[in-house]
C-alpha cells in the first residue's frame, strides 16, 4: 500500500475516533420526540454522486460545487391507529463540496424544514400541539477520500467517507439531539458508454432513542445507485435503492403502549428514481420521486424532489470537464485517462511509442522497441526475466543461470569452470577438473590421484601410491624388491641394459623381464601420453651403419612394448647412432656405456614436459 493511500486511511481513522468519542449512548427514552426520522439526504456534486449515494470521485482540487434540493415526503411516521405523527414534510437541503486535494474533498450539508404537519402530540406530553413551522436540521460534514481512481483502474473506483452530524436540529422528529457518525465504504464502476453503478456500505453510530414501541439505535446502512445514458448526452436516468438495518431491538421488556407506531418491527428501505439534465457541464438539474419499500419508520409512502447543482469552472463546449478557458482543444473532448487530462486535449498514444492506447497494455510506459514482444506496448526492461536489466545484460534473450558465477553479465554459464563437464553433472562446478585420466567425469580436480600425500605435479607415479619406507619417498613411486625400472623427472630409468644380438636389432631373452617391467610402468602411469624410445651406439663402424642400427634397435624395443599392452600412440622410436655419447669411446668401458636404450617422456596428460629434447 503506497504512502498517499496510507495517509488517506490515517486521516479517516482519526476522524472515526473523534466521531466515536462524540456519539451519545443515552438510555432509551420512552415517548421521546428527539428522534430523526428522515434518512434521505441528497449530496452536492451530482454527477460524481447519485442523489444520496456516494460515488468514488471527488470534487476536483480547488473547485467548489453547490446544490439545493427541495423535497416533499408523505407519512414518515404513523401510529398503528392510522394517524400520522409526521404526515407531510416540505424540506430543503443545502450542500457544498470543496476539493482540497486530487484525492480529498470535504462536503457540508444543511437541512431546512420549511413546513410539516401531523397528528396531535398528546401522547408525548404536548396535548393540542402538532408539527409545524420552520426549523434547521442537523448540520453534516463529510470528508471523502478517493483510494482508487476510476480513470486509472478501468472504470473501477473506491473511496471512504466519514460523515459527522452536529445536533443543531430543534423541532420534534428533526434531530437525535446528539452527535451522529457514519463511516462509509464506497465502490463504483462506470462503462465507457456512460453506464454507472455504485454501492455504499456504512454504519451509523447514534444515540439510542425510543418512540413508543420503536427503538432507534445504531444501523447498518446500505445503498445501490444506477445511472444510465439516454439518447441525449445531457440527460441521464437515475435510480437508487437504499435502507438501514437496525442493530438493536430491546422492545421485549417494554410495557404495552396505548399509541404504538406502525412499522416498528422492520428496517427502512426506499426506492427513488429520477432524471438529471445538464444543459452545460457546470449545471445539473434533477427531478424525481420514490416510495418506501418496507412500511417501517423512516420509510415513507412517497416522496418527490427537485434539485439544482452548480460546479465552478465556466463554459465547456466539448463537455470534457475542462473549462474552455483552460482547454487546449475546446472542440475535441479530453480522453480523461489520467494522462495530461488538465490540458483538455485527447492523447491517443500517451507514451508516444507508436501503439494506440486502446491496444497498449501499458499506455503510460513507452515500449522499448527491441524486437521482443513489442506489440503489447509495454517496455520489457528484462526480456529474459533473469533479474539483469537488458541495458546491462550481454545475453538479453538468454536468462542468466544465477548460480553465483559471473551472474552480473546476464549470460548463462553452463560450465562455470570451463573443464568440459557441464555444471548440471559437475560435482565441483567452480573448480576445474584436471583431466588426467583419473575420475575426470565428476568434474572435480584430483591433485593427488593416488592419495599418497605427494601432489600429482610432484609425483612421478601419480597413479601408484608411494610406499613410505624411507627410500626415495619424495618421488611418489613405490619401491619394489628387485626393481629395475624407476620413474624420474622426464625419464623412465632402467637399472640394467637392454641386450641385443651383436650387430643386430634382435633383443636377447635376458632383457625380456626388464622390458616387461618398462611396459607395466607405462600401463600403470597413463598420464605419460608420449614416450620416446631412443637407440644409441658407440663410435665403432661407419656412422651410417650406426645410425641405422640404433633406429632398428629402438623400433624393436617399441614393438616389444606394444606387444605387452602399451598403446601405439604413446610411443615413438628414434635412433641417434653415435651422436649422443655418455662416456668416452676411447675405451671398452666407455663404448659399452654408449651402447644403450633410453626412454624420454615427451608429454604428460598431453602437455609437453619441460626441457624434453
């Protein structure tokens, strides 16, 4: 609920409290004449209101309306014997309403009793007297607050009114001789064709009074109004049905009355009908009549009335409610849709977005014309409804997945860590999988695959747990008894030679066990994705022969490893001949050292090994 609405409700709450404090709660007075029996009180501002039924509209700010109603009513109060205590009553009702704010008015009403007649008042201690003469009734003041403007709510309006009466009436049956208060809820609806229906529901707090066998106390008050257009723009038909329901009936303990009143067992209801003629917008002439529906006290046999109401503002040729002196388009009626209505000019496209208000679901907010639902006339500040405004959204038509990862850019991130495992299947969506062939499908990095406490980046055998035995425990590789193969940075080291037939590339049987261990090491370490098998010779013989022999021996070792389960894509064979000696070729021991096979690791998990030649 917005602040202006709260302010309006607060103001009426204060008035309600004051009213409750001021209402009298006197004990029932048998045969009292200090009871108000008339309940038809026409309101000023006819056009906004319908006879005595409130409408939700209020008098425009700084404007004033004034009205005078004259009425004649028959038999408001009769005795069971048939004689009328109040037979005929001729009265006038003066009214003024003032617009204080766009949503607040205050109105005043002063009833005048011009003439009346009725039966002798002997039963009330006034023998030989009857009703007659001029008198002033109870003055009424009514603040009214509009809560829902029909111009902005497709014709629906809601308001609250708080009526207070001061006990200024003096003659019998013309006042309760106590303050009265009535809060009223107002709701109505009007159609563009001119039809209007309204509803009032109120509660009157009043002093308890008794006329013979009739008790007057608090009432629930209701009313329904209908206005219909005719073929003439200036003529409207009016109808109201209204009444009151007594909330207290304590007559059961009262003694029999010699002059009981009729209709004491029902609550009043009345039907009134009439016409309103407005030769100019500022002037309203009303005529009509009605009759009681229940035959109870305050429900007359019939009534007739005439009224005239005037609103400040001057001539209005197009009858749009804006005086010609203030009307920028005096011959074209304002469309009265709550948008720049004070200038008197119609605005077929309030927000100037190219979509006529009749087809525009947001007539006061311009469409943003971005190719997304532009036909409805409503701006779509967040097309994909991901909470990121289109102006800041790099993907305005694709909703952000809002997973706390780069959510400010408005683009969905199906794989936050970019590891190739979608977030929906990624157990660690913000930590990239290390893709090393070990549990890669879960999306979580595994810094120590074998769980031996040595991180994979430092672990020469990341798939085999170090057996902490005090022997080279920092390399991450388990040491086995009789082991002839070891992992080293960038190499697989063999602790024995690979023996070949002299001058040939045939591997001797005595080296099979060594090479089988090399093959198993490769199988156990799938992170080694490329290994070079290198053949080397001494300097004896022709260079070309040595180069050929080294290449053939390297290929023989590669073939042996392939035959023992190593994938071919992981192995290449290269012969270096005598070009890379590790010892002197000048003696037999050095030449034996130079005749060798080496294994160089080129890539790990597809990434080149640093310093690999």
